[in-house]
C-alpha cells in the first residue's frame, strides 16, 4: 500500500460502521504501520479516536514482541541481553538494544582494567563487587520491591536499583564478557549466581547480588533451603539456562502488575510466558520473594 492509501485507511476508523473491519485490516499490516497511526494520533483531537489508535498501536507492538520472543526461544535463547531487552520492550517499545549493550560494555571495561591474571576467583569477584556495588552503587530496591521497573534492564541501569534477578543479570552479563565461569542459579525466592572454576582444585561458590555480591558456600545454600522447609534439589545448586532466567524475569513482572492491580498487563505478561514455558518447568523459578 502507498502512504496515501494507508492514511486513507486509517481515516476510516472514524466511521463506526466500518471501524471493526478497518481495525482488522490494519492489524494485518504489522508494525510497519505504527508511525502512520502515531501521526494520526497527533492530528486528532477526539479522545475516543486517540484511545482507538493507542489500542491498535499496543496490539501491533505486542504481536511483534511475541514473534520476536518466539524467534529468540527457537534460537536457543543464548543471547541473554537480547532476551532481557525483549522483556524491557513490553513496557518500553522504543528501548534500544544497542544502548543496553553499551552500558554493559562500559561496566565490563571498568572491571577489566582492574583484573589481573594472577587473581583467584574470589579476588575477581571482589573486583566485580567493587565496580558494581561501590563505584556504581547498584543496590536492592527495597523501598519499592514490586515495581515493574525492577524488571526493566534499562531502568535498573539508569536508577542503579533492581530486584535480585536483574542485579544478577547485569553482574552475569559483565562476567560473561570477561570470560569468567559465572552462571545463574534458580533458588526459591532468591536468584543468585555461582562461580564454577575450571580447575577442580578450587571449589565453586555462590554470589548474592541482592546483598552487594556476598560470597556464599554450598553449606550456606543448604541452610537457606532448610530455613524454607524445602526438600533439597539439584537445581538449587546447579547453573540454569538463559531461558530459565527470562522465564523467572517474566514471572517477576507478572507479579508486579498483579500487586499493582493491573490485571490486563499481568495477563499479557502471562501470555508472553507461555511462549517460553513448558509443562515440565519446575516451580522453583517462582517470582522473587521480598527479602
């Protein structure tokens, strides 16, 4: 369709007799028509028409997001930054992946300048902790734990406040770029990281990013599980996949909207979650519990 034809089509939304058919036709055109809808929104003074256009724009953006999430899933979900950006775009469709990439790369560079080849794993972690939690002052958002912003990577990078999972994701993305053997771990109520040294002579350990990178032992994790009165399970100690991480991030976001009494948004996030969830998914990647 030409630009003129698209604009003429959108103008027919004013006619209540044909508006439903026009909306269906517009939805088949995909996200490429969004700039024309936004232009029409700016030109109209009719609140009902503006709402109709906003609903159409959101529908098209949501359809596009679902498709991109399926592509990410089918590719194996290897790119964690891209996955978190997709979640981010649910609330912020204009969020820029390259901006996120530059922010993570800057943190990586700052850590890299302080690392030395002879450092032990715990010393490497102390460097990461220094840059993230002291120099940049990343911290737990205890004042507004269930805010959706805590699940939005670009907002956490801007505000330096997040939930256990997003703080771990930033830490993990930086560590991965430094080729450090750091992975996510799906603990109940609390997401943590584990450092798995390549040499068997050095024991693995865990990192609690919600407590400024506190180093934990396996015994600490065992005590934590015991305090929750849960039966021990291997997945409480072993690395999880990037797909697992994004599933948990979506559950956190869904819970946030439920807490804010926004059932429509919570339902849409649940719809995104079904794209990544299978029936055998363990219940341990439940939303974060408030610490």
